[in-house]
C-alpha cells in the first residue's frame, strides 16, 4: 500500500511536458491565426502547439479531449464563426456580462439554470478550479462555528488532494487523518474511506467534529457510500463536504453511479473540465437540496477565494456545458457514447473493476513499469493517458472519444506489453513511495493544526540533507497532487530518496524550491545560529 500510489516517477522527457500542459487544444485550433512569426520567442505557446500535434487519442483531462467536432453544436458554431474567438471574446467588466462576485443579471440566470440541471438549491461557477471550491467549502463551514476553528476537528482522508490541506491551514481546523481502504495491494490501488472508519472517528472525536471531507470518486473510479456516510454525519452533527472533482459526469446516465449531490452531502465540489466539456480551471460548487448550509454563507466564502477578473471563456464554457446537459438528446448521446466506449475497453483489455464505467485503469503485466509504459504510449503511439502508476495506466473516457481512439489504445497496449524493451523494467526501477502503514492505524489526530505547523519558525534546507527534519510546508508531486508530507510531519529518509528520484525524472514537485532544491523545515535552532536563507 502506498500513500503516493500513482505519482509520476520514472520518466523524463516529452511525457512530463504533455502532462503539465493540460490546455484546451480544441479551442486553440480556431485561433491559429493569432500565432505569428514572433511565436518562436513564446516558449509555452510553442510547447502547447507541439503537444497538440502529437496526440492521436486522448484519455486525459480536459473532458473535451481537444475534439471540437464533438462539442455541443451551438458552441461549435460560435467557434467556427469567430475565427479569433480566444481573443475577440476575451471580454471583461462589460455591464451586459454581469459580475461573478455579485451576480444580478445574466450570470445569476445561468447559475440558476445550472442549479436546475444539477438539481441543487444553488450552483456556483468557479474559475479557479476545484481548489477554490474546497477552500470556499471549509470557509463556509467555519462561518457556522461561532468559535475558534482550532477547537473543532475536520475528518479528512490522508490521501486527499493538496487543496484540502491548504484549506485546513487557512481555516485553522484541527485535522484528523483517515486511512482509506485498500482496493488492490498488488497494484497499490486505494479506494475511499469506509463508513466504519468515519463512524469510529466520529465517535472518538464527537461532539467537536465540525466537518467530514470525503474524496469520491477516487482517481481510479471508486465511489464511496455517500448516502450512508451522510446519515452518520447528520447523526453526529457534522457537515459533509464531498470532493467530487472527478465526478462531474455522475448522475447523468443510468449506467453511472449517482452523484454526492443526490445522496445527502451538504456541499459538493466538481471539476467540470475533467469529465465534461468545459475549459481547464472550470469548476462548480453545489449546494444540494437538503444542505444544512445557507447559500448566502457559501456565497460569501466563494467571494473570498475567487478572482475578481474571471476569464470570460472559462465562464462561457461552464454556461455552454450546462446548456449541453439540458439538451436531452445531445446529453444522452454524449454519455451513451462514453459508457459504451468504456465498456469496450474493459472487454478488450485487462482493467481494474471499479464503479465508474468511464474510468479505465489498465492492468499491466507483472514485469512492465507503468511509468515507462505511459511514456511510450504517448511518445510512440500518441495516446495521452490521465495517470500512470507502478503497474497501471488510467484513462478517462468521455463523449469526446470515439471508436478510433479505442482501437489506437488497443493497438498500442498489445504492442507495448509484448515489447522486449519494456519487459523486466518494473523491478529495475526505483520506487520509494511512502508506505500507508506509516499512518499508524485507521485514524489519528494531528499533533496540532496545520496553521500552527505552517507558522512555526522555519529555515530552508537542501532536500538531500532534509532527512529526519520536520516539514514546515506541504510537499506534493503532481499528478495526482496528493501531499507526501504535511507541515508538522517528519521527512523520513525514504521520502527524501523518492523526491530526489522524482526530481531527476522531471516531475513537478510543489514545496521544493530553487536550483538547490530547498524545502521548508521547522527551525529548532536559536535565531543567531541560523545559516540558511530563503531560496
């Protein structure tokens, strides 16, 4: 069992570039005329174009997969008509466009339509991703406490997204870390936290538990029993917030699980861009029917963490997604295609059984390294997957895919799993991910709040010398963005080895700074003896 199962260690090169450039390639197609000769000096723009040209079949975010022809027809018509739409429709602060911070006109109307489509009391459009939704959700909970938040507990999975821990640091809530269920130890696959684990923690820390935060579905497509967990939360007087970033599509087809917004959660955060057709950064925060939180309190929290200059295209893509979901024939066809293709992949290739028909986790032969496999998929076959693991490669199927994409994936899988260059690679590679048994049991309370840990006196230490130091900041490898160490936790030697390995492989690591790779650690030395400065 590994806390970091699925972290991208093991290959340099173009794959990292491809993974870090999750941009709306399909929308950029219509504005190629914007790129002029001076684009040679625009490194990111050139990299973006290069990444787009080599992708033959995408099973990665965003959900439109760079396929403009699969978009909702009215949106596609706008793109076809507005050749330079990325620039010409990038408008802000026009009276007719309303104010997302305090909507009273068109933005109020489109959010009301979203609430009707998603069957909620209110739905907020977010332009800072699900991260802002998580921050707003916990801020909204704290607004109800009437006391110092540090006196209250938040039950959270230890393998939650880093935004959850940042929200805990900002709010001051005292975390209780929950150990998720192990789905398959052979492939290092973790599921959601079980109802029994949550109930045990509620019993142990009641009545000081303010909120339970649940991640469902997981990266690998496992859905928690939200209805049962919601009932337990209500029994003990705790709010339930569900990070449903990977589940914006749930509840729209009988072949898919229900969404947490249908099963008793108080707040639900969704990344609309991941599995639907909105642009990257587009997300929603839902206040479901039956929520015990007032819309006005949530609105105030959303304002605190939202940009006052929202990108008009991101907002428009949210609106277009809602309109597309309200278009019943188009909506049914989109989800039927996604589920049918997902089932086809399951029939033709070895996959991990899960709850979401559109999330396909490919199981690799025992001696093939998943990270090298993922790299070869993109570099040699143009297949763009969502997440590599030690022995898996996971992809997202949406209505933007078609049968040709499945055929390309099947061809590539068959060729690579018989490629002698990949056989025997798993054992030869270094995988020093942190073991889950370091979490010491089913649940445990942190020794102090993350806010206190974050604000302790710190110094900057080179990563290679950080073993046995106490972290003063979160360190995460992306994707999937799960912290491998939190403020107040000790940086053990295997973790240092893992991070150095990840860095050598070109992975994106937040919390490691500068060319000398400094990390923030708690400074136990008197001020006069400190020698390390901020990088």
